[in-house]
């Protein structure tokens, strides 16, 4: 998969060192994955949540952080939309994306 806006993960990791290892691990796995359907993701990330418009929420660092993505299965592209704490995610305006 091709991950768009990896810079978002890097910048977040620089400010929140606690989650760096988890985000690096997620990125390494995602960039080497071949996800053609939501089930492909669910097989590996059972706690992932699937929203409208191919948005997927990954729980990071024991569900303390949320990584919101949008996936285009046809092109094999993952767009990073948001990374933040569970509390920040709860306040996130989904209509803004």
C-alpha cells in the first residue's frame, strides 16, 4: 500500500515519543500490505473500526491513540487523516474531512 501524508505520522511521533514505536510498526506493516477489502484489514487488525467513505480507525498504543485513515482499495492508497489521543478523536469534526 502507498501511504499518503506519512509526514503527519513522523511529526506526531516527534511530539509524542510514547507512540513512535507503535506508529512506526503500523506504517511498516501498512506499506507492505496488500489490502483489497475491509476484511483484509480486519484479519490483521481486529479492533479496527470501519466508517463511511472507506474511513478506517486503527487503535494505536493500546487504544490510547486513534489513527484515522481513508483507503482507496483500487489504487492501494492509504490517506492519513488524523492521529491523536482517544479524547482528541472524540472531539474531531468528521465533517471536516
